[in-house]
C-alpha cells in the first residue's frame, strides 16, 4: 500500500487537522489499507473564477470552490461559506468532516463543502444576489437533488439558499426545492432548520452532562464563542432550559456576566444594531479571554482552530461541546484529554444542522411537510442514538469521543465502499 496525501500545500490548518484526526481514527478502525488510502482523497474538486458587476459598474473577479469528498452513501451534502479566509484546503477539510458527520448520524449522504472568497459584509444586497446566482450557475453541472445538495454555513443564510434554488430552477425549467436546504419556509424550507444546529448542540450537551451524572440545568455555567446561527441558537435554547449563559462573543469581541446574560434581550440588541457590542450589564472581554473564563461548558461556535496548544491548558470548562467545525487542534485535544475535559466532537455535536437539512430534502422530494414538533422529535431521536453509539465505541475501544466518532463513521463508509466494490 502507498500512503500519500491528496496534493496540497497543507498550508491550511483545518485540512491538517482533518487528516490527522483521520489518521488517528483509522489506527483503531481495523480496515483494509487500500480503503484507508481511498477515503483520504476528495472525490472531486471544483474551482471557479467568475465575474460580478458591482453597483458602481466595475466588474470584479471572485473565486469559488466546491469539493465533493464522498458520494458513496448518497448525494454529497454540505454548506457554502462566504469568507475571505476560504481556501481550497479549508473546503477539503470541511467536506471530509461532512462525510464522517453524515455517516455517524446514519443519513444517506456523502460529504461536500463549498465557499467563495468574499467578505459578504462588503457587498450590497444586489451584489450578494448577483455573486450567489453566478456562483450557483457555475455549480449547476455538479449540483442536483441526487448529486450534491448545498446548505448554509458561515456568511450565508436562507436568502442566499433561495437565490441558489431559483437560479437552478430557472435553468432546469421547473422548481426544484430539493437542490438546496436551509431555504426559507415560503419555498420549501423545513420548520426548525434555522434553530437545528444550535438546538442539536444543546441536546448533545444534555446527553454529556447526564452521562456524568448532572441532570440539573440551574447553575450550570455555559460560554458560547460565536453568536451567529449556531452560537445564538445554542445560547437561546440553553437559556430557555435554565442554563446560565455567562459569556458569548462575536468576531469583534466578547461579553461576560458571571450572574448570567439575558440572552433574549441580547438577541433583540443584536438584531437592532447588528452586533453584540454595546449590550449593557456585561463586562467586555476579548475572544481569547472568553475561552478561558470560569464556566462548566464551553461551546465553540465560530471558526476552526480556536482551541489550540496555546490556550488549551488555560480552559476552565469541564465539557466542550463543539458547535463549530474543527475548533480544536489535535495538540489541544491531547492536552484537554489528559486534563480530563470531556469533548463532544463537531461531527456529532453540530450534526443537528445536516440532520434537519436531510428532513428538509425528504419533505421537498415527497412534497409533504412536517410540523416543528415532528422535526425536533426526530432530530433528538437521531442525535441521541448517535451519541449513544459513539459513547459505546469510546467505552469499548478506550477512546476519546472524537476518535470514537471518527472510527464509527469511517467504518460505515468503508463498509459501503467495500460492498459497492471498486469501479470498474
Ligand atoms: P455565522 O456566520 O452565522 O456565525 C459565525 C459567528 O462567529 C458570528 O457571530 C461571527 O461574528 C463569529 N466569528 C467569526 N470569526 C470569529 C472569530 N475569529 N472569533 C470569534 N467569533 C468569530 O456562521 P454559523 O453558521 O453559525 O457557523 C459557525 C460554525 O458552525 C462554523 O464552523 C460552521 O462551519 C459550523 N456549522 C454551522 C452549521 C449551520 O447549520 N449553520 C452546521 C454545522 C456546523
């Protein structure tokens, strides 16, 4: 067997992290070496350079990516990110994590991810729409309900998904809601999709606390880094259940109040001014400080690589529930595991988003829509089962939860690959 890596400069930390996590897991997965090598590679990588007319008449070029890591279990599935930090390597990492995430929660998808190198805050609404429609047009040859189904991620939202659905549908000639998930309800979105990822993070937090004998919520202190779709919905649901959310942050900085933040009031403030800064009755802290403040549970819900060898020693939380993808480096994992910090990994903790995206796709294909309680009941059932399976693998193989989750997922994908065989 030849061990190699997909051709890459490995300049992006996320991809290094994804490959290292993969290598750590396959060491415990008892798999055919050829399959181990096969699954290391993304199936397809798509790079597009395309023009967008700015409001002042200038034409600017943008670069976008879409990587399908695996399609062995079904259509590839994964979000679209608009950020200046997007690189091919970052997208490769996120696509690989999507493959493991979908396999871990047993939904019939492979993994994909996409992104455009752009700060969406620098675009007018019209420019954002033109950029999205042109990028979507470029993806049409590789996108369809049975081939690849995008969804929102950092910097994108339901409106962006609506433009993608419309662009695809106009080109095909009829409405195809199932080509993208995370859409507004008015065009075939699912009840509960907006809250799904954050809610799932809290479901995993409850499972982890219960496993450690903690069944109360009162007085359990939670810090959330990132107050976007995932972070704000996790904070809101945690607050609703009686947890004390003592700290939150966005890209500009953090807020801390040891007596607990009034999360509904903070959401109203954020909606009004577009940021969390300026919220009264809280101490202002930096993002670095936020991670190391006293709390019981830390929920990173911003970016990759935020918990690293430089700050892992100082983290005071006993539990880390990963809302973001790839927030913890392997070095930090080692430090935290040695210190007995219990980590529920991203591919499990933030899988609520893709689970409800799957429900949305199923509803669109059947043209039959569910109520919110059915969505949340099924979400909790699937997530709780995935948590239990991961916990059992961790106990049986004496592994941390991240490695156990990867082993479970990788074995499922490997089994599907072996069953299908190598074409031709
Ligand atoms: P978002 O754009 O809605 O919010 C991101 C938040 O993080 C914002 O509050 C932003 O200000 C903050 N942020 C950005 N950079 C930061 C930094 N350096 N330090 C602190 N805060 C920072 O994005 P989102 O959809 O909530 O995604 C957040 C994370 O969750 C990403 O890692 C994403 O891949 C992951 N995720 C999202 C979903 C989903 O359904 N949206 C599903 C699974 C995983």
